[in-house]
């Protein structure tokens, strides 16, 4: 196997997506909202398809808007079913995302002739095509794959969010009551975080697909959480796990001739398994802590 | 409805198959729902994919029973992994579920693409597990799934009492000697089997809906587990039928997603409109109660003013009425109009006055208020300046029976703690 420029672009895209996801995912895991993230990543599908149909192109901005709208809608529906409809929270998550995802699939099939989105691509992405879709300037020169630029921009946004709003995210995550008392709107940060999740999901659609983005959101964050109890360290560790998986996953995929995103997910799972075994077998202290807590 | 379409043999197979799958999943899923393990069903559904692929790699065959064997084993592994993660680490259930489902699914995709790329011709069809291909169901599948469904439902009936016990009060179940651990294993196995066969209809992603959405819909209509189970089964079967009919009528339409959309419409409809628990029902009930309280308060106001001026039937203008009490003018007009309909008030030009009937109602509210104040001071030993707010609420709620009891208990008192007269 040789690592050429195409491999480089693919690994880079994977790594960019992985870092965005793992940083956001850390907050999801700490807020016990992993499954809301999972739900959003599925439920933005109709938003993307509708944006696609309205704009008639695969341009990024309408898709981001469509996804953000449906991300917020999903969050709102889950809350409404739960609070107003008195439906237990796990069921309201399950019902909301399956329903919206089903509508998305139906829309894709109904307009299949004029939509160049297919189910497989949406489900498990096709990161292998990343190097084929270049960003051309007017004079004909190219700036490299479009996906790299888009995922890079999203990563910058996530960095900015975490950097500038660190304190607010921290407080609303760990002590929402205190946050409310000192005048930080927990609602606002909740919805902002959820729309960021939908943003990341859309960007990941083209690379890792709707379902595996969940693996990138939750697994590195969960793995890092086993090793530390400090948020900055958890963010860093989860990003490292994500990047490592993007790299090793690509190698595994080219060795097995399989889906790259699937292979990256397997590496993420393997990382978790190793850390899990290490913590359970060699760190009885951590276990004691849980028992006494 | 034109029933001639049912003469199409393939459609009969498909709709019958999907209805059986839908009903079975709904009944098993009712217990997942009651045990608040709805999303574990989602994880099992995703975890089935690698099992199916592995069994294909090992046996090079697509026999439904072999596929099922693989599906059940990885489905079970997912349950055990989630349990192990929650038990041994500080991660919460939701993170464990999300992690397990995505990693197992990733493994499934890895295996599936490896099989596909290896160029084996007979593998085509494995990917039907992703979205489900109900339309391609053949009579062999129908027999296998039908038997499994019957077995599953039979077990649900046999162990119904035990399953209900472990769903609602596991400690009580333990205390009275139910083999809790074994029952949990049986129930989880049934869930895995229901998922493994249900996936044929709707695929991995949407399987969770087949399990929990009918149960959630049924929950809005009843408080009895047995009724809920049957209702869920009916919802599941009906949406299965609807899905297969839609994709028969419009062949390009996918069956699975339509089943899910129909079942979701059942659930959201129930959530909004079911009597008793539905959002709209509760809203209407609350509005009606608020309107009643408002009307009570208006009559009370008339009574108070009449009491003070020793003239109960004086006609009063809107501004007279808004002077003392904090009524919004709009609310007041709305209330007066509805009281007009029940002949509790009269309208004379621009002024309003109460009728004999209205006076009696107003008097009753005032009486209840004062009786309650007296009751609180005499029996609960609450200071007389602390009892007003409580009485303000309870006056709208006390029933005639309770009223009589209060009167007897307080020996038909003549005045309340503030030394105002209690009117009879």
C-alpha cells in the first residue's frame, strides 16, 4: 500500500471531521445527551433533501440551513413530546428520529430522478470520493478537495465556539441550576449545541455518512472520559483518538478493501475496547471511585 | 375500498408478512417501552448487521435461519456490551448505547463492503438489511418468520405476568420469587429475535420505530398492560398493511419508511388527541377549568359588592366591576358573555346584573371560601391571616358532598375567622 496525495486528502478530511465531532461529542457525553446527538444526526436528513430540492444543487450553504432547521426542530420535538406529551424521554427520542429519517428516505426515493443523493451515500458516506470533488477557481487552478475546506471551516467554528464560550458551556454542562442563577440561558446553549451537532452532521454526510458520524461524536469522547475527569484534557484526548482512528482506519480499509468510514469506526471501537479493558483490569481505583460515588 | 388488489399473490405474502412482523415487534417492544429501554432496541437493530454479514462469511449461504443465528448472536453481544460498559465505567446508559450501536454498525458496514468488493455474486441482497426489502419477501421467509412470531407471542402470553412484574417493580418481583434474571434473559432474547426478523421489513435504522412507536401510541389510550399490548399489535399490523399497500400502489415507494411514517402518525395523533392523556385533550380540559374558575370569580365579585351595598341585584357597569378586583377587561367580558348563556347574569343596556340563579352560585362560592377558612383555623391551627390564598383555590374544587361534611363538622357556623357572615 502506498500513501499518495489522494490518501492524504481522505485522511485529512477524516481527521478534520473526527476532531470537530469528538469536541462536540465530549459535551454531549457529559450532558448525558449522546442519544439526542444520535437522533439529530439521523433527523437532519429531510432537511438536507429539502434544501437539495429547493436549491437544485449540492451547494453547502442551503444544506447547512436545511440541516440546522431540522436539528432545531428535532430538539424541539423531543422536548415537546417529553414535557407536554408526557412521553418518557427515551421513547420521544426514538420516535422523533425514526419518523424524520423515514420522511427523508421517502423524499429521496420520491425525487430520486432529480436528486443526486442516494441512500447508501447518505447512510455510510463515501469518503473515498473526497479527492474527486475539487474546488476550482475561475482561472482553472484548483485549491484541493472541497470537503477539506468545508470540514476545515466547521472545525474552525467548533474551535471558536469551545474557545470563546468555554466557561458558559462548562457551567451549563455541569451545573445548569447555577448557570440559570447567574443569568446564563441554559436553553440558548442547549439549542446552540444542538444546531452545532446538526452542522457537523451535514458536513460529515459527504464523508462518513449519517450513522457513523454518531460513532465519531460519541466514541472518542467516551474513551477519553474513561481516562480523565478534566474537561480540557478530555477534549484533547478525544481529538487525538479521533485523528488516530482516521489514520489507522484508512490503512485498515485499504488493506481489507472495505468502506473507509466503517473501518475508521472499527478503530474507534477498538480504541474504546483497549481503554475499557485497561481501566477495568488495571485501575481498580477508578472502580472504587464509582462505587463510593 | 377495492379489494381485488388482494388477489395479487405477492402482495398477500408481503402484507401478511409485514403485518406479522409489525405486530410481533410491537408486542415485544411494549415491554422495552415499559422498561424504559426503548433505545436499547435501536442498538440491537444496528448490532444485527455484523452478525448477518459474519454468518454469510462463515456459511456462504443466505438461509433465513443462518442469518438469524448470526443476527441473534451479535444482537445479544450488543446488550451484554452495553451492560458491561454501564456496570464497569462511569459512562451513562445513553453514551453506552450510542457507542455500541455505532461501533457495531461500523463493523457491519466494514464486513458488508468487504463482502461486496470481494466480487461474490450471490451476496447481493445482504444490503437489504440496511433499509429492509419487504417487497422481496418470499413464502420461505414468511414461514420462518411466521413460526418465530407465533413462538414469540406464545412466550409473551405464557410469561405475561412475570414480564409485567419485572417491567414495573423488579424488587417486588424478586421478593415474591420470580426468577428475575432468567426472565430478563428471555425478554431480551425475544427482543433480539423480534428485531432480527423485523429488520427484514424496515431495515436497521428504522427498526427502533417498529418496536417502540406502536407501544408509545397504545400507551395513550389505556392504563392496562394487556390492552396496551393488543393495541400496540393492532397499530403495528395496521401500519405494516398500510406500508405494503402504499408501496404496491406506487412501486417506487419504499415499504419500510412508509410503515414508520404511518406508525408515527398513529403515535403523534394519540399524543395530541387521545382522551385523558393527549395534549389537546388536556389543554381543552384546562381551558374549561380556567373558564369555570373565572366565571365563579365574577359571580363572587357580584356577591361581594352586593353584600357590601346590601343590594345584590344592582346593575353594574364594566368599570364598576374592574375597580376592586384584578380582572382584565377582556377576560371579564368573556366571562360575562358565557354567564349570560347560563342565565346567571342579565344585560341591561351597558350594565350587568346577576339573576337569582347567579346570586345563589356566587353565594355558594363565598360560603365555601369562608367555610374553608374557618376549617383551616379551627382544625389545622393556621393563623387567620394565612388562610385566604388557600381558600381562594379550594373554593372552586369543593364538591357538594364535601360541602355538606364541612358544614356538619363546623356545626353550621354563622361567621368566618374574619368575623364576616357565612351566607346560606
